[in-house]
C-alpha cells in the first residue's frame, strides 16, 4: 500500500509564535485574575430562582396531600406527592421510585456499600467476599464515580465514550466472559463531562447484552435528565422498561436529584429500579433510617406543584446557563478554531464542556492557567485514578462564574492551550 502522506504538523506554525505567546501569557499573569472553572456548581443567580422555597412549607403547613404529618417519623419511600411529580419526569412508575435524602451520590455510594456487604438480588456472594470486583467506567467520566469505586477497592476498566454514550460494543465484549465485572457507570443524559446522550440503541444493547456475572448492575446516573441548554428537551431512553423487555429487569438502578434544579446542598435525591432492587435497597435503608426529610420534600412539592412546574423552572436555569456555554464555544472557536490543536464538545445540556488539547499538554495547560489565576479541574480528573493516559482531556465548568468572567477565563484558557502547544 502507498505510504500515507505525513500528517501536517499542527503546531509547526505555533512554534514560531512562541515569543509572542509568552508575551501574551505574561500580560495575562500581570492582570492578577482570580477565576474558577473547576466544579459544576449552580451560580447564585440560579440558586435565587428557588429562593421562595425557603419560605415553604411555612408555619402551620405540615401535612402532605394525604394528611400525613411530615414533621414526624416514617414514610421511608418519600413523600408520595413529590414521587408522583418526579416519576413523570424520570419516566418511571411511582411505585418504583424512592425520594430520599439530599444527594444522589449518597445513594450510589450506599448501593455500592450494600452490594459489598450483602450482595444484590441474584448475587452468588456479597461483592465484598469476591476475590475481585471490577466496574466499567466510560471515559472521560465523573470523578466521584471513580472515588466510590476506589473507596471499595473496585477495580476500574475504561471504555471510550461516543456521541451516543458508552461504546456499547466494547462494554459487551468485556462483560461477556468476565464474571469479575459487576457493573457499569452510565450518565445517560448530557454526560459529565462530554455532554453525550445515550441513544435508544445503546441503551437497548446495554440492558440486553449477555453478562458473565449473574448480578451485573448498571448504575444509571441520570443527574442531568432535565438540564437542557436548548429548546430541544431530549427524552432519556426508558432504561427500566427496556431492561424489563430484555428479560433483565434488575440490571439498571437509576439515580437522580434536584441538586441542580432547586438547591445543590438542600435538594432531594431519587432512586428508581425494578421492584426487586427497590425492595433490596429499602430493606437495607430501613436499618439506617426511619424516613427521609419529608419537610424538605413537601417544600419541593409545594414549590414545583407539578412536573410541568419543574420543566418551567428548568427553562429559567437554561436562560442563565445557555449564554455561558455559548461564550465558551465562541471563544474556543475564535481562538483555536482552525489550528487543529484542540477539539471540544458543544453540549446540548448538562454542566460541562470537555476540551481535548494536544496530547501530553493537558496538565501543562492546567498549570499555566493556575499560575495566571484561573482554576481548572485537575488534568486527569476525568479518568480513573486521576490518570489520563494521553494527558489530553480538560473538563470545563462554566456554570458558576458570571458571564463576563466565563468569557475572561476562556480567553485565558485559550492562551494557555496555545502556549502549551507551542512549547512542544
Ligand atoms: N452525578 C453526576 C454525573 C454529577 O455530575 C453530579 C454533580 N456534579 C452528581 C451525580 C452529584 O449529584 P448529587 O448532588 O445528587 O449528589
């Protein structure tokens, strides 16, 4: 075969610009900026959208729609009124949806803990008594999923993300004959960090593929189910129905929360799964709690009123967030667009932009940014054990700073990406 033409050296021109870029960077440093694009937190302006909730339920209002006194013990499943609203939004039966504490991360951690201590329905052994337990982590992914695995000594195996979610064929090949692989993390809607949405075909493949482990679970973390950045309000594949149709009803466990709907620190988290999984989770939960914070759940139910109330509320978040994401895209396109040294996602929802820079320079970019007063998520954070084998991926989180600061921070990031590429 004819030798393929040498690929153009994308940063040959950049090397010539090194002195100019160094000057640009020095000027940037001299500005003494202090900007932060590290974590996907809602801004104060977004939190203010739910401010009236702080006056709810209000003195004298302490019964739910069925007359239950929310101040007292009980109601392990969560407030029926609120479960009704979120069952519609998450497209699951109310009876299979629990409304619990303030963080879905707790529920994921506890599901992993219960599985280790007692096994899940269908487990030959508690996972903690198995010689080795492994989980598949699509990369780039969410660092706290990796932390949960690390805490339990669960080995992480990576597969690439695609525009339609995890590479389903790679997942299917891994699980087919390796019984140590007990699970898979999936962020089905507007994934952290690359914004991918799992297609119906990928969802179907993941719930129907044969697995060597009889107790294989998909931790379906639907953290951004309702967090659209455009008028196209994508509907997530109905994983519980698809799994039941495929004869694997117990495979997925869905998690979600209102952390980025109401208050990040004082929202409500949800778990949805098959009747067997929900029964399993509740059995163990009942030992640690007599019931969740129903006062907070009532406050949420009264504030939103209905599923449409939540959708309306999310449109207000979108008005605040969409311009920030547009700014990220515009600056990256203007500064790096034609150079062939970086690619980035244009998410249609969620909280992140995934930026890939010249391999081998991501940590240098983050370091340069830090020295210029711009805090970025550490390079490698989107990979298990903090190790990005290509040192190329950087997660950008533009939600928190005001719009003008997002622009300023992104101009700085672009300068750092250019300088790091030119230095090579
Ligand atoms: N899952 C994903 C994918 C997330 O990005 C986040 C927040 N950064 C969470 C879960 C955390 O959710 P919660 O606040 O409900 O614990």
